[in-house]
């Protein structure tokens, strides 16, 4: 029972980070980012590809990435278990590198939007993300591809049975920090500008704002945050496998959570994420029972796909505004004006 | 199968898929992310006929054509039209086709479970190359795919240019509101375009296992190439889709192979990167695609300068 709750909490934390970042880009700025998975993958690349390589250089280990990473893990694990400060430092370093790499990727991959309309942009972003996924999956030189590379356990100073709890707490802490940050950003003049851009680009242009700069800012912030989730997930599983960063898991499901909760509303998105994660984790845990109970001749994961696909469709059809509707902007100035009129 | 043969077969199939993608985008404005899975549907129709009744996949082409066509119509009527009637934006329509793609993926996985249970053969992974035959030194799929392309092209030509329905269809693709004023029922042409999209994709799907292994996820893997073909062609004309299909098909298979001879075998992994690069260059240089370029004006300018 305890494990189920922890699994739900962990995935809720991870997915909240991703959905809040997607909400900034899609919900507020109106950028149809069908390539969310790319930023999450970049978080994993930062852990498995960038920092691991730096550590390999630092310790002067020879051999290919996969075997050298395994050696790095054993050296680092010993250091961390003797001194927890190393572990915390490494965790912060991983998150920092992931955020930087994610931010740069986000800023670069939105550039085609300068010339493209909404639908072409969505197709292009999906294509870029999908192709990068395939490359990282098949080319074992980047992050070990489908073999995967091992990463140090930043919490190796904590005994094994407590590790999951500690990691869940860290993830939830990051998620709360991201939530506070997002509330701040979206309630600032910048956040209102993003909403204005979503509603009418020409008006924003007419007030002298550069649309392209706004888009780049939104996606680089969003992608930097989404990369945190990728890094945390890789550190949790102490293994980076490109295969686990598929489009369904990290683009489609986040879109489902955002639309279910209510695009353009951080609170709604968090509720949507919780609802989704609850259903998904329970489905995953009881998949064997479901299979036996319903006498299915196939894996329950296929049922999960059908179910979530249908859920997405019915949300779009019957509740496109989500569980909680986006609230109108009430800044101090607007509130005063409204009161005066009333 | 040698490289050029493979490239021709692959391009032929991409053309079938990108024609379908383009025609539904023109008539209903839906960029269909499930087009790849429409093809896998055809593969499963062929597999079912083969496993249960031992029908050779080539003979199942007509069945797949009809089945895929009706499936396309159902998708439009039951899923997309209600959304369009509620004034859904193009992004919402795209998300709904992504949802459809996921439903189909789950459906294929579940169905292969049933199929495997009743035939005691693996159905989550299959290939038809062992059923193919050779004509001279060439594989049969080369001739079959060329024949299918020939039949489809001549059928489309006859339909679009020689029948009254074709005239109405072209009119409603060019200017739907004007066509409606002239008494054309634009809704019929929308339904027809989804029939065509589903059926052509399904036919491509019955032929695809002769070239590569099919898994339930195949649709998600080929969708980038299909979109690249349609966008290179401009997403606004059927001829563009044909040209785009051949450009992407050849650059993905033949060009990648040639590059791998120069740079080493690791390039083969990057075949989709090449179609992505072609796509991005095309979008930045000519967002309206090949057929959107004003060739006539360029020639006119050149001749007037002389």
C-alpha cells in the first residue's frame, strides 16, 4: 500500500513538472508544442550524455560510454555514500545542466515558427522531437540508445528501503517550486503578454512587442523546466534508456493532463495531472488482475492506450475547457476599474 | 531487393499515403497524425486474411481498399465531424487525430493478441517477404507497387477530369463556398476524400510488409516521412503530394545509402534525419511547397530580362 502511494506521488511530481511547463507554452502562450518529449529527453541526455562524459574525463576512465559509465557509477556511489554533500551537490549539478540544455534546445527548436502557421509549426515540432527520439534510441553513442547507460545514485547515502521515499520527496519539492515559479510567471506582465499573444498576435505586435522573442522566452523556460523531469526520472531509475522517452508518454499524456485539467490554469492542470496519474498507476499496478478478470488474451497496456485515447477525445468533445476553466485576469488595476464601474 | 528497387517501392507507398493525407487536409483542414496507423490497419487486414483463409496478401488489396475506405469515412463522420461542427481549432483537431493514433495503436496490440491466440502465431511482428515472388531478377513487390500506382493515378485522373463528380470535387477543393453556391454538396466531397485517404493508406499498408517488418508502432514511425512528403509537396495539391513522396522516399532510402557508402554505415540510423532536414529546408525556403512555387513567373522573369 505504501509503495502504491509513493509511486503515485512520484509520478504526480514528475508529470506535474512537465504539464506545468506545457501549460506555460500551450495553455498560456498558445504554442502547439507537439514536441514536449524532446525537452524531457534532453534532461536525460544531460544526465547520461553530458555529465556522465564529464565524470569519465574527470576520472580518466577509458572504454566506451556504456562500460565507462558503469565504472563512474561505482566510484561515485562510494564517494556519495561516504559524504552526503557530494550527492546533494551532484543532484543540483545534474538539474542545472539539464535546465541549461533544455533551455537551449527549446530556444533553438522554436525558431522555425518565425515562418510557419500554427498547424505547420505543430507538425514540424512533432517531427523534430520524433526524429531526435529515434536517433537517441538507435545511435548507442549518445546516451547508450536502447542499451541505456547507468548513472550514479545521488542518494546512495540513504539506505535502500528509504530511497524511494527520499526521492519522491525531492521530486515533489521540485514540483512545488515549479508551481510557485509558474504562478509567479503567469501572473506577471510577461504572463499576461503571453495570453495576449495567444489571443491575437497582431495586437501584441502593434504594441511594439517582438512575437518571436516572446515565443523563444516561453519555450526556453518551458523546455528548461521539462528537462528537470527528464533528469529526475533518469536519476531515480539510475539508468538512462532513450526508449522510455516516447511521444506517447511525454507529449501525448502531458497534453491529455493539461486539457483534462484546463489549459491556461495552473491549479486545474495540477488537478488534471493528479487524476490522470492516479488512474494510470492503478492501471499499471493491477494490470495482471485486470487481464485475468476480463480474460484478455493481450497485455493490459493496449487497453490503457485505447482508454486514454478515448478519454482525450471525450475531453475535447464535451469539455474542451477542462475541469477548471481559465480565469480572467484580475490585476490590481483591472480590479479597481471593475469596482468603479460596479 | 537492391537499393534502387527498395527506394522505388518505398516511394510508391509514401506517395499513396501522402495523397491521402493531402486530400483530407485540403477538403476538411485536418492534418491527420493517424495516417501511418491507417496503413498498419491495412497490414492487419492482409495478415488476418492470410492467417485465417490463407489468402495471398496481393489478393487482399481490394478487400483492404474497401475496408480502409469505410474506416476512413467512419473516422470522419463519428470522430472529426462532431468536433468540426463545434468549431474546434486546427490544433484541437490535430490532438484528436493523435488520440485516434493512440486508440488504433492500442487496438492493433489488442487485436494481435486475439490473432495470436486463435492462430498460435506471433502477430505483434510480421513480414511478408517470404510470400513474394521474383520476376526475372526483380522482386514482385516492385511490379505490384508500380501497378497499384498506375491504377490509382489513372483512376484518379479519370475520376477528377472525366466525371461530373470529379469536377465538383475539384471545385470544392479550390473554393468550397463558391462550389456550394453552385449547388455542389461539399459534404459528399469531404466524405469521399476520407474514403480515398483511408483506402489508399490501407492499400499501402498491405504492401508495406513486403518491404519492412510491421509492429503495432509502425504507424508512429512512418508518420514523419508521410508529413514530410506532403509538406514538401505543399499540402495543397495532389500532384505536389506525388512529387513530395518521391523526393522524400528517395532521399530517405537511396540518398542515405549513398551517404553511408561515403561516411560509413552509422549514417543508416539517420535516414529519418535526412527527411527531416529536407522538410525543414523546404519549409524555410518555400513554405508553400514545390507546387506553390511560381515557376511560371520565374520563367517569365528570366525571358523578359533577356
